[in-house]
């Protein structure tokens, strides 16, 4: 996971995940980031606005 603050005071979070589908990757990542935001007092006031994923093929497909 990597976190980057943008000029507009928004934060971009990058996550690498293995999932059987793009939809599942987005679902898992959204759940993870929402839990992090809701559970960390220092992130009070932040909200998850959107979740998007890119499908990156690689040699790791087939490993669950």
C-alpha cells in the first residue's frame, strides 16, 4: 500500500492485490481502505470517494 497526498488535499492510496477478477479486486480494496479510514483516528474527516483498479497480467495468475 502506498499513500500520496494531492494538491487538492485529497489522498490517493495505491494497493497491489491478487484477485480472481477486476470486480473482486475493487471490492476487496474498497473494504480494506474503508476499514483503515474508519478505524484510524488520524484519518477522521477523510472519506473514500472512489475505488478503481487496473488489471495487470503477470506470472502470478493462478495462485490463490
